[in-house]
C-alpha cells in the first residue's frame, strides 16, 4: 500500500515530468523514465547554445520528451557552461510495428493505459491496449529495472498478447544521437554486431572517457534478427508472426561500463553472467537489495496516504541516487535524473542530503564527506584563483572539485559553501560517534578552509571586529551583502572547529589562536530591538511590491521581474536567517526565532525548492501547526506536481532530503547529534497522521521510533544500552528494550512524571 506512482493517461504536456519522476538507477547507472519506443516527432539531437542565466527564471526548450542516461563521473566541457554531466547514448530503445504502423503514444489509438513505478521494487511497468489502424488489437506490457544487485546491468522485457493473428515487427538498439544541454559531447561513436542478437556501442567523450554499452536480445519467438546501422544508431529488427492467444516475449539486457570504473568487469562478462539467469531470478535478487534498503530507511505514515506516497517517493530517489562505494562523486543537484544543474555538487550535499544517510546508513554518508576530502586539491585551486591560500570549496563543484559555476555572482560570492562543508564534517563525526574523523581524515581540509577565511576577512576602518564583505547568503536574491548572518555563523563554527583540531593538521598554537579570535569577533548583525538581520543592509533595500509585480503566483517571482529588481529589493528566494536558526537552535531564544519568522516570512518568495522544508521544520519547533503542515504539503508535493512541471528537468533531490528531515526533525522532533548528546525526541504529529514510525541510527546504534497522538516509543535494536530523552523524560533502553512516554493531549505534551 502506498508504494506505487501511477500515470493513468499519456499526455505529451506532462511526459517529461513523468520521465523525471520515473527515473530508475542502480547508483552507478541512471536512466530517465522515457518511453522505450519514443515519439515519432521528438528529435533528441537538437543543437542549441544554452548560456549562463538565473536558473530559477530560466525557460527550458519546449520538447515533448527528453532522454537521459547518466553514469556519475562522466563529464565533458560545454562551450558556455564549463564541465557538465554527459547524457550518454539511449540504450532502452524497443519499437513495435504492426501492419506497417509504429506504436506511438501520441499518434496511435491506445486505451487501458497505465504506467507504474513500484518504489518498493524499483520496477517500472507500462500496460496498454493498442488498436491498430487495420483493426487489430494487441495488449502490450513493458517492464524494466536497473539491477541493484548488478549495478552495471539494466534489464527490460516486452510482452505482447495479440487478440488476432498478425504479422508484426520489433526493433531494438542503441541511439547515440543525443545532446547534453544542446551540445554533442561524443568525439567518436563505434557500433559492432557481435553476433546474431548482440550489439555493442563505444563512445569516446570530449572529457576523454570511454563508455561501452553492450545489448543482448533474448526471445524464443524470433528466428533471426536483421542488423541495421546508421551513422549514430544501430539496431536489430525482426518480423514476428503473432498468433491469437499466444504471448510474444522479448528480453533486452544491457551492460554499461566506462574507463572510470573502479572494478575490472567488462560488458561482455556482465552480460554472459546475467544471461545464465532468468528474468525472474534477476528481478528477485534486485528486489532483495531494495528490501534491505527500505528496511534501513522507510518512514511509515499511517492515516495520510498522500503523505506516505510522497515520503516514499523522496526516499526512493535518495536511495537510487547515492553512488555506492565511490567517493569520487557525490549526488548531483538533479539526482542524476536531468541536466538542468549540469550534474554538479552544491551545498545541498551537506545541508539537505547528508542527514538522511547519517541517520539511516552512515556508510553511505561517509562517501559524501570523503568526496569533499578527496576534492581538497580542487578547493585549493579555487582559492588560489582568487589570490588566496588555503581552500575555498566551489559553489558548483565538478567531479574534481573545481568550480564550474558559469555565473559570476554565485561563483564569486556564495562562499558559505566552504563553511557548510566543514559543518558537514562535524555532523558526520558527531552523528557516527567517530570524532577521530575530525583529527585525522578531515583535519587538513578544516584547517585549509580556516586559512582561507582569515584572508577573506576585512577589518574596516573604525570597526573593532572583522567582517565578511561582498557575499551572497542562502538568499540568492541579495547578491553582494556585508556580514550575512548565516555565512558569518557558519564561518564562526568552522573557525572554532579549526582552532580545536588545528594541531592535528600542522597549525601552530598561534594560528589556532587567530582562528579562535576571528570566530569570537565575527558579528551576527542585529537590529536595536534584537531582530537578527539577514545582512547589515537588508532593511535599506527596497520593498518588493509583490501585490503589484507578482501577478501569477504559480510562477516564481524571479520569472516576472528583472534580476536587477530582485537584487535591490527585500525579497528572499529561500530561508536565510531561519536556515541558520534551524541549524543552531540552541543559540537563539524562541522569541528571537519567532521574531525572525514573523519578519522574514512575508518577504520570502520560496522560489527555491530548498525553502519550504526549512520553514516546515522551524514552524514545527515554534508550534505553528497549520503553517508547518502547509509547508510540508509544499515540500512533499514538489516533484509529484506533474501539471506544473514537477521533475521534468530532474528530481529536486535536495527537496527529497528536506522531506525526510521535515518528518524526522520536524514532526518527530528528533534533535540532531550536533544539538544533543543523547537521542532526543520532541514530537508534534500532524492531526491527520495517526502513526509515524522510522528506523534511526544514533552514533552507531540502531533504533526504531514510533509516535502516535497517545504515545512516543523508542526501541533499542542494538546490543548496547541506548540513552534516550522523550521530551524532558530521560531513560536508558537496554538491548531490545522499548521506552515509551504517554502523551496527554494533541499538542504532544507528556504526562507529568
């Protein structure tokens, strides 16, 4: 129940949104949910010059469908956009013809259509009845999955159930005539016919990586396959005699390997091994891996089917998008489901994605922090390019940690990412209980960023404190501001940590003293009445005039006014001060947080997908139940909002992480390991949720949390005692024991004593 995403009718206007939403992946390999047979009039080889722009307001080309095949780490240079993730050849091609007519979801007479992505098994199925122009009827079923057990393998099956005898034709192949953001990244394309049902494709990218694909077709109903090769496409075709009541079955198995692979497997070896197993066996082993993943991470919501499905959709994409055992990459901003953000890595990694893995599967979290450690040389190069020593982590990191951001205002001024990375290091070390991580693997990166910060500080004439000038905080509509509170708070945190562990990375006591002094003096600007200011000059900006200028609230504010107006107005793209208060709740009183909420909320456009989740969590902490619920609905429905585009350009993967955080940090009230030494829960369940339960990993110990309107329970699933605090009641749960606190009202206040 509540495991299946369903498309009940095909509509070219929503096709791309479903393609993104139905993306499948093994971690190593990711494929958008595009149709196997494609649409007749929808070329994928259109050359265009996509140029740097404000992505919030950018309008993407009006195409009915968009292929997407991605292997994390395979990048190439774009003429205007720097290094980007390459859209690789489309290998899912299977086309069906009957009496000279091609099955086309836009042009053919199709009824009884249903396409379903089973989130539990990561399996995509499409069923339809095709009535041909000659009066023949065929029931058709497509099935496919990216093997979680064999990450290089993708498996497809086509079932045809004819209601009359007829002669049909089927073709299947690989199409390399694709573009990435309008650019052709392939230096060479080589096809080979290996044998009568086996073809391969090798492409050399302009990033000097080689990608190999090999496809094998399996069918007892086909006597022989005819080989056809075009300049950038190769396929097998076969005529098939279909008999009423007798099903036709075709399987297509494809292996993908690249020159970057850490293992030595070849496409030939992968396919030879896979073809010794049946479809059912391959699917069963794939489902077994997904079952183990869900056991570690599933958030169960009873009483609200819509929220349950949205939550599982978010978790599915978080599980799919993580690249296993490979710290050379992280998770790109579109979850390897589209190319809008070029396959790059943002602050999303630490702030929105890392927590999910930290508290469900810390080994996966480790690859994300290790990516930042591995790319320290790139951060050093970025700092040096600005004339600084130390390390400046880039706003848009490519696979080597260099900044590929083509927009100067973000690349130059959104510097808080460097401190966000250090916050991520600290969060990992604290949540896993591995404090030695900070003094060993991460120490050099922490100190190098601190050295950068000392040079980035300015001491203005007349001030007795340092300032960080000319920055863009999380609110990207305030481009070059002074002493942005979020940035300063993060830098204070990072400098203090560098002072604590600096000696482990060769920093002298004098240098550590400089780190400490800068951290102590760096200001958080406030108004006279105590309001924490987003930046020094925020109140001097112009009023945004929303009622006059923001005519269509279904579109971003940035899409209806000029960037020049954005940059001079009091309009926030997303949470800024509130984001800081969410991350450091103990450093601000409830009155300060409420004052900030009341002041900044009317100015916030939420044009960013990163905004609603933060507001939902802060609203939970303030007891603003209706607003928390409204922001949860906005967060959870983003990629499911098909009519407004949803995931057309890729999954909003940071928002997927935010959805999990709203449920766990917001409604369940779990304090992070940076906030509390022991597992602490202060629940505030929505009225419609009868029960919320989820697994948790707390400093290496596994537990399970269950919350209803009557009680909150924590079960210790480990073999060591687990310290717990539910509201203000502290207890110790022994191995296998459950601690329960009963709640006396819907505000979830515990019974006295």
